[in-house]
C-alpha cells in the first residue's frame, strides 16, 4: 500500500501537536531525574527539608513514581474512552501541576514523598499520549511523530540534569511547575481525535478535526475519505471482512447488511478477536524484550555502573553524557523509523545491542582492554538501543490495535511495562550482589537475541500502513496457523 502524501502545513500542525502531546513524557523525565541531584542535599544536615532523609525515605523518593504509574496505567483505557483523548491527556497533566505546587510550598518529607507518588500518577498518561498521536497523524509519518513520546522523556532528563547543575532547588521546582502548567494550557488549543469523535457519533466535529490536522477544507474529498476509513475501522464486522477478503461474495454481503446494534465491551471484543489477541501478544513481547535487555538498569544505576566499569572517570559527567546520547539516538530513530520500518530496526538494534552487552560482560569479567573501551561499549549500546528497540515497542503499543480495543490493549501493554520496569530496578542491585555485573550483562544479551529472533518470525512490518491493513497482516498469520 502506498503511503499518503503530507503537505507542509499539515506536517507542521501534526508535528507541533505531537510535540505538545508528548510533552507529558518530558514532565515524566523531569520528575524521574529530580531525585538524582537532590539526594545529597536531602540526606545532609543542611538539607532544605525539615530534617535529613533516612535511607528508606531516599529509596521511596526514587521508586514511588514507578508505583504510581504501575497502579494507574490499567485505568487509562477506561479514562481515554470516557473523556476522550484530549481531555484525558489534560487530566494526566494535572498531577504534575499539583505535585510541583506542593513541593514548592513545603519542607515536609512525607509531603514531598506524597508529591512524588502523585507525579507518578501523571506518568501513567503516556499510554494516552501514544493513542492520541496515532489517531491524529497521517500513516506515512505516524512512526516518526509517535517516537517523540520517547524522545521527549530523554529531553526532560537532560533538561533536569542541566538545570540541576546551575540553578537552586527552588528555581528548579518553579520551572518544573511552569512547564507542567504550560503543557495543560497548550493541549486546550488542540482538536480532539477524530476516531473518538466518530465513536461518539459526532461526525461533523470529526470532520472538523481531520480538516484541522490535514490543513484542508472541511468539505475536501480527503476529509470524506478519512471519515469513511474511520467508519470502516469502527465496524465490528471488519475482522470478518478481512478474513474473507478472498471471497468477494461474503464481503459484499457483509458490506450491504446493516451492522449489529449490540455494543460489545472492550473485553468482550478482545476475547472474540483473534487478530487483536495476536497483536497484543506481539506488542507485549516487544515491550518485554526492550525492558529485560537492561536499559532501565543502565539509566537508573548509571553512576554505579560507570564507577564499576570506568572507575578513573567522573561518574556524574559520564551520566550526563549518557543522557545526551540517549536523546540524540531517540531523535535519530524518529527519522529512521518511517524510512527503514519497525521490523528491521527492532531486529537489528536488538541484535547489535546484545553483542554490546556480551562484550561488556566479557570486559568486566576479564579486563581484556583499557577502561575507555568499557565506556565506549556502554555508550555504543545506549546509542544503538535507543535508535530502535527503546522506541519501537511504544509505537507498536498504539498502532497495532483496532479502535475498539486500543485503549484497553495499550493500557495492558504499558501496565506490564511499568511492572517489569519496577521489578527490574528492584531486583537489579540484589542480583548484582549475588552474580556480579558480568553475568547480568550475559543475561541481558541472551534476552536481546531471543527477542530479535521472535521479531524475525512474528513481528509484521507496519510502516506506512493504515490500521485495517495492519490487521490484515495478523489475519493472514491467524488463518495460516488454523489451516495448518
């Protein structure tokens, strides 16, 4: 299927909208990295808080955001289908506003910890950001603009590290509060997703939304074509049509017969949709591969890793440089994902990153090369990982599913991701104490090779394809399996 063209004005509007929506993950990056340069102050006798933090409180400071996200993500599907994409995105920006407001006026440790947990609630909205962007941008640039959800996170981390080195505690808090308010305000100027509007029977508003994001007249043929495509996607008989695509008689009967009046719940629809179940399995497998390859451990324990691998280097400066590399790599991915496709990038970057972790494990175990080689491998791994495998699972979590189950399946994938993140970070330090860094990197390497192999056989290419075309790929796989 040929990719549709995008005019310059439409590209700019869709690009600005995507950057605005993905700013939620910038706020996430700000709050996740905030503790790293404040811990020294929080545990000192000259702390800005009422009293120095205990080791338990410091541990909670770094982990409560994950807990908040993990607990709230399963509810994102319900929220996004009830309030819509736009107002749900605004709703999940409010916890950041409230969290930074509380931190700006208190020195109480319990209130600071409560605020961090509250900010974690806001980070759960990343699921909604991906869905919102996927439904307002055109197929030919969908991957590039959806990848901004990941790039924006690393931008937030980098901004936070830079501000942490030049501004005071209070100044940083006020800047983070201002950015949180700005996010909510800017969303107010965007149009709601046309898919959600059509689900609610608001066809006129859906047409206006399409016209706004495509920068064409409401009466343009392009708008009517898009409306027809959305109607088809929302037709509960779509999967049957795709399954019987080779039988024109059956397809004609389905098209001419009126759609069923009974409205299925998301769970009911998912249980009776083999293509959606297969898409969910594929999306979760890619997400698990990404997380279990150890990237989150690289980020959270960057300074610890650099002290182990390159003890003569300044670990803080190494960590800042790592944040820059992560941001640059994710931006490069946004240019490559719609050019080379999801599948080749996922397979290639998983395999190369696994080679890097394998070599790093050998280096840490046998010290066969100078220290700078260890630093180079860490940076190379981080760059390769974020050019593909770190971004693609988030893109897939929003583009593989039909509108009827997009909120539910996206929430399931992201909730499982947060859970894996939490347990990976929780168990990383005890595992290192038991088996050491080399063995852990060998494990990360094995996971990456297994994930790359899985993608070779089960991940379809979705570059530039519409949702119905993506579903057809899963239908063909399902039918072949049943015929065998």
